[in-house]
C-alpha cells in the first residue's frame, strides 16, 4: 500500500493492484533463448529463469513476473522482442 499527501496535508492511502505477466509455451525458441530473455525482462537469476521456462514448457504457461501494471507491460514488451507469447492478467 502506498500513501500520498493531499494539498491540505492529509494523508490518504491507495492500493496498487498487482498484475501477472504470463509466459506461454513456445515451440520455436530454444530453452536458452527463452531463459536469457526472461532474465533480461525480469532481472531474475539464471536459476529462476530456468524454472520459469521449464514450468511454461511443461504446464503450457508460467507466471514470470508480478507487479504494477505499467511495469508488467514493460516486462511483456521485452519478452515480445523475440516474439515470445505473453499474457497480462490482474491478480
């Protein structure tokens, strides 16, 4: 939860609703290509990117990032640079 001060000096609270970036399974890219792009998009470790990529391969999709909508849109755009399939959804 974030807080903000109004012009009258009062503090109000608002909630930023989280979103998920869902990585979809892909039969065109190598595991290494997907892992590297997940790392580039999310800033996660090699181990985390490998787990996400494997989960997407086995289950058909995997949550690869959770955060504010604008940040999720940015992460999705990086994944889409190499034409990976992604979907955004509100948590």
